[in-house]
C-alpha cells in the first residue's frame, strides 16, 4: 500500500521548506505537494528531486498538485482528488502539513473585506475541511501539523482577522489532538513568530518586502518536525516566542489589541 505525506502551500516559504526536509527523512513512498501556483510548485518539485542525496536510498515519489484549496470548493476538490487516487490504488496518509494560508496588514476598516473573507476561507475553512477529509486515511502514528502562529495567543490590532484565524487553528488543533489521542494519531499546532518568508510582502500588498527580524525557516521547520514526531501539541521554536506566548496569559485581550493597534503599525498598500 502506498504511504503518503501531504503538504499544502508548498510552492514557497515554510511549505517549500517542509517539502525539502520531509523528502529526505520520510518513510512515505509519495510526497504530495499542493499549491495554487503551478510553476512555483513544479520548481520546488524539480529542486527537491535534483538535490536528492546519493546516500538516500528510500526517496519518495513527488507529485505536484496545482489546486486552489480555498473554502468549501477547495475542500471538495481535495476530497475528489483523494477519492480518485484511492480508485487508482489504495493508500494511507502518514502525515499532512496544513501550511496554506496568508495574512493582511492594516486596520480592518481599511483592508478589503473580500480579502479578509478569503483569509478566513483558507486559514480556517480549508484547514478544517482538509483535516476532516484525511481522517479516513490516517492510521496509528499518523501526524497532522497545522500551521498556526504566535499571533494565535492574543488579539492583535492591525492584524485582527489574521490573529483570529490563527487562534481558531490553535484551539481546533488542541481539541483535535485530544479527540484523536486514543487512535494514536498525533496533532500539532506550529506557532511561529516572524520567519523569513514572503509573508510580509503578501500581507502588506507590497508595502513591506521582508519580514522584520525573521527567523530562519530551515531551523523552524526542523524543530517542528522533531517535536511533532514526539507528539508535542503546541510547537514554539525561539525562546522569545515561548516567552511571548507565556506572557500573553497575563495580558488582557482588549489591552493587547489596543496596544498593538496604537504602537505596532503594519505598513500596507491596500485600496
């Protein structure tokens, strides 16, 4: 039977880094990479295949799947894809990394409402639907990694909807971990702070090209995979992130939102 690892949002950033690292470590026979951008996805696939270590005997077959996973429609496409693959040959899923998502900088009143709703569709609806879709294919020792954020621990002004979506991801992931524990399925929520990816450029619509004080995605992903394998439910890499998450317990939600609104301005070019 085929053994599968799935990564969403795999065309760039941490998703691409998950793909690079998992490819050389996984016991899965196939690695399925999902993203909307076909060219970028194929580029990541080719990069990983060309960098295959000579010493790596069991290297997975990599399948690039260009697909818009956003919202109920995206979940439906994903479920159809799984059903089609099942018809062509049985498989089970060793791991899914729900990395697809994005954010928007700026006040809620000045960011496009359509963009905020798209964010909820992808960050929450899609992630939830994909978790539900893969459940019949999971087995004892399978893993789910849901990419949340350090923003999940406190409401944030100028980042209101994004922080709310990631709070949902964190809460859902912990509850799912509790429900699936008796089946031997591990669920982890990765909660990174600033990581050096294209996140800021997308979130600001080009106003901020790079994430400020971004950490190395290679280290963040390596730590996540190590901790997820051990069944860690909430994963934080940097000590600064751990301290921030801990201190959020003692800060009032409104106070945190008001402070960040006034003093943590995030540049954006939304119209």
